[in-house]
C-alpha cells in the first residue's frame, strides 16, 4: 500500500509541473522553445538519478533532430520532438521507480 501511494505521489509531482507550464506558456513557439527544451533535458536527468537507462542511447538523436528543426525555423516540429523527449524522460523516471527492485528470476 505504501508503495502505491509513493508511486502515485511521484506521478503527481511529475505531471503537475508540466500541466502548470502548459497553462502558463501555452503553445510551444520560438520564444518558449528554450524553456521546453530545458524541461525535457531536466526530465531525462531526473530519470537518470534513479538509474533509468532504456532511453540513454536514443536521447541524442531526437535532440539533434530538434536542433536541426530549430535552425531551419520549424519551431512547430522542434516543439513536437522536444515534447516527446520530455514525455519519455518522465515515463523513464516512473518506470525506473516501479522496477527498482526487479531483477533476474532464477
């Protein structure tokens, strides 16, 4: 029971800032893109603190794609990619917490 409460509380902490930022900053555009990128990188760094590793190899590729879209002036595409990166970081954090005690079952 305590574990369920802990996980649900952590999920609430992860979702609330994103909802507040979405409400405060609205649609991602040229002006808010750096903030969204910082949030996405922070989500991945948070997942890294709990040893979540499934996305580490694939993280640089979307960030490079977002940077290319940003340089081309396609902030809609860049924001789309960054929002997906943020989602993966948050999901990685929750997954690592949920599977913390898991190991081989021999």
